C-alpha cells in the first residue's frame, strides 16, 4: 500500500499507524463524508493465491466483516465499511485516539497498572464481551494489543472476526507439525491449544490472562519460550496474582484465577456472570478504604492512566533483546523529527543532583534530566518527572512564572510523545494563551509553543488550523527575527509540508522554492536543511505528475546528501528511494530496480534485515520485480520478507 492511494474512489490513505502480521493499518480520509478513519488493509501473500482459494477467502472476509460491522456497542470499535481494491481486502473503522493496553504497559516500564484502572478495564471489557457473545460472536484473539483505552477513558475491543482470517490469509505461524496455531500464545486458552471446541469461555480465559498481566506486570506464564508458555496454559496452575501484587483485593484475585481455570466449566459461564461478580467485588470494596492507587478526586481530573503508574514490579522479568547502540542512533535519526525537535545528546547516565525539592536549581536539574530521558525515548519517565517539577514550580514561583510556563510547555509536548494527542493539544493551547498574556504574543517562547501546537494539530488531522497557525507564526517571526532567520524559515517549511498534506501541491511548491532560495543564500546549496527543503520540492513535483522534474530534483538532492551526509545516511537513502519512485512512474522499471535494490541493501546492512525500514525496502524491490514480469523472484522475496516479519513478531 502507498500513501495517497484512493481505495474504491473514497478512502484516501494518509499515513501508516500500525503494522502487523496480517497487514497494515492506515489513517485515512473518507472523501465522501470528510472524516478521518482507520483502514486495515489485508493482502493474501505467498503460494496460496489460486483463484478458488481467493474466492473462498473473499466470501469469508465479507461474512466476517458484515458480522463485525453489525456490532454496535460503546466497548467495540465501530466498523464503517469493507471492500476490496486491486486485490487488497480492507476494513474501514473508527479512528481511535488513545493507547492499547500493551502500549500503556510499555509506557509504564512494563510495571503493573494501578488497581482502580485494572478494575475499570475488567468491567468495561466484560460488558463488551457480554454484548458480543449475545450476538454469537467469539473474538478468539483477545490480548492487550486488541484492547484500546481512549483519551476519555472508554475501553474498546478491536479486531472482532479478523483474527479468524489469519490462517486463511497466510500469516498464521505454526508452532510444530501438529497443526497448533501460534496465534498469541501468552493469551491462548487450553482448548485453543488442544484444537478443541472454542466458545465464549475461551474469550473469558484470554481476558483472565490480560487482567493478570496488567495487574502484575507480566502474563501468567511469562517464561518467554513459546512452547513453555503453551504447556503452562495447558498443565500449570498460575501463581496467585497477590503473590506479586499484595494490594490487589482478594475478590479480584479470585475472579482472575477463576477465569484462568483449565476446564471451561470451572470458569464463569458467561460474561454476564463475570460482570455481576465484578460489580459485587466493587460493592464490597466501596464500604471499606479506597482502592489501592486511587489518588482521589484531584487525580481524577487527569485521564485515569496518569495516576500512579509505577506501582510494583513485573511478576516475571520481561526479557527484551538489548538494542544495538549503532542501530538505535540510526533509528532515532531515521524516524526523528529534526525540524520540530531540538536534539538532545544521549548521556551514559542521567545525572540526579542531590538538592532539596524546594530549591529552584533542584527543579531545573530534574527537568533537564527528564528532557534527557525523553530524548532517549523514555517518554513515560520523562512525563512523570515533568509533572513533579511543574507542581514544585507552581508552588514556589506561581502558575504564571515564565519558568513554570516553560515546564508546562515541555509537559504538553511530552504528552504527544506518549500518543495522547488530544491532551497535548488542549494543554498546548492553554500554554500558548498564558505565554501570550505574560510574555506577549510575539515573544519567541510564545511562538515556539504555537509552532509546536500546530505540529500536534497536523497529527490530529486538523490541517486547516495547522496551516493558519504556521502562517501566523512565520509572519510574526519574520517581524521579530527577520525573513531569513532559521526559525522563520522553519515555520515556512512546515507551511509547505502542511499544504502538501492538504493536496495543495502547487501552493506548496511556491513555498518550498522560497525556502530553498533563502536557505541557499544563508547556508549554501549543500546545507542539510537546504537539501531537506529541496526534497520537499521534489515530492510535490511528483504529486503534480511532473515526474521528469521530480526525478531531476531527487537525483540532485541524493547527490548532495551523499556528499554531505554519506551514502548510507537515512536522508540520502530516502532521496535514493524517491529516484526509484519517479523512475517507476515514468515506466523505467529496470532502472528503478537498481535503485530500490541499493536502498534495500544499504538499509539491511546498517539496520539489519529484520528492521521495518529494511523490510519496506525489500517489499519495494519485490513490487518492482512484479512490474518487470519477474514473478518468481518477486514471490521468493515476498516470502523472505514475510518470514523476517514473523521472526520479528516472535521476538517482541
């Protein structure tokens, strides 16, 4: 799938927001209704593409999609539409703003969630399952990644019916030759493992695994070895959750253990019964002390997952492969946002000066440590530090002191790093207004907040508002700093990006030409930021169908980046790929293949064959081979990519 592709003349793909074994999820725009949606694209791969198989698969997909589309419950992700476009099956769903439970656990350093949140999630998922089971629909792949908590605290289950298509589409891994599907081994019921009859109670077992993990920090059989995990589900009694989390109330421990019973007859017999037991447990707790981790009414002003998410340690050590330092640096460069974020040099350790908490210097040191953590990708820890520093500065300096507002600025955009875009948007708006009131509307700090605020608007799809803000910031910076100042040109550059995202490429071209000219005068033709603007210029030439000009621009930028940054620098490789794209649009596929292959070789050499960017490049190469009629080579390459993706998924 490619950006800007229009599915069935209606759904325009904007950017990838998730990838998995069965396909990709894109943020898209419904051109008919003018709303943003999520589009899950599923494409059969591998040897099983004979017409008879594909006919059965399409019918199966339609049946499952209709069933999922008929579900109407606040705890179920809404399916708006489904269809097929050039061999790609797709589902159109509501676009959720929030984090799935796996991401929340990662944000919290794989530590357990607060007990009140565990209880709230259990109650909401039980209600959603009661509804779906009443419609005779079993999920079969309930896991933290399929349960999303939105910004307003609503919990939603995703992917009903889709998991059952996995094997048919050709992505379901096999554990052994016995026919046991791997699926998600940490959350599989014993009857799934034994290929027995699966009913509603299998989903309840999987929910028990999920609740055990978010309550203790690790799944009930978290040894890390897939076969040992499956044997644990089948033969081993889980350790009681209170062994690892003593503050978990005993009635909830009993519920979780009953959900994890090996025999389905020993579990709650349906989700309604589970819901009643959860309600009884809450009623019992309401007459005693507050639930552990409940910080009270003040904390409830924030979304519930901001409350005390550092309780306890994981029940089982979570073993993750150590990152290759070279790869980590390159990955940060590759996916980073150098035009929108100041670089933070990684340190071997974060300094923690021992100063009293009511000392302004101590608060500044803590804030700097938090910003360094954020620069190293440890966003949740950075967020916690920023919250504590903000409280201290408000107490010592007052809410409108410039240092307090600076901390609120960092906190607002740290929320965006955590994926909490709506919260980030609201806080950034407040900070911009406060800085304008205290410092003035044209103060550099006010303009920085507005500039960052516009970036969040774009991530939320509010492009008109973002465009207006970038233009206002650019005009104000031109008055304050001058038209050729770095910050002024950065705002103009973002204006060009935004116009391009809105499909207004002719206007974007004019903006990019001005930025290129200004940066060339100020810094020279080979400065990385000049080349960055020229890259944007070439992209928009392509969007306008001016492919000969786009090709010439891409070649010039690639050559410049190669001289300045090196042949294997991520930016250089991005430009090399643009050359291949332009050649493909011009029908020069044999030439394009050479560039696609060189980019894939370089990414594989630098990042490793299993890195997502290397896999994407190999997919580009395979698609080019298909265009050249070299289908055997393309099929072999697709199989290699699929195998590497499965290996990557198994390691996570």
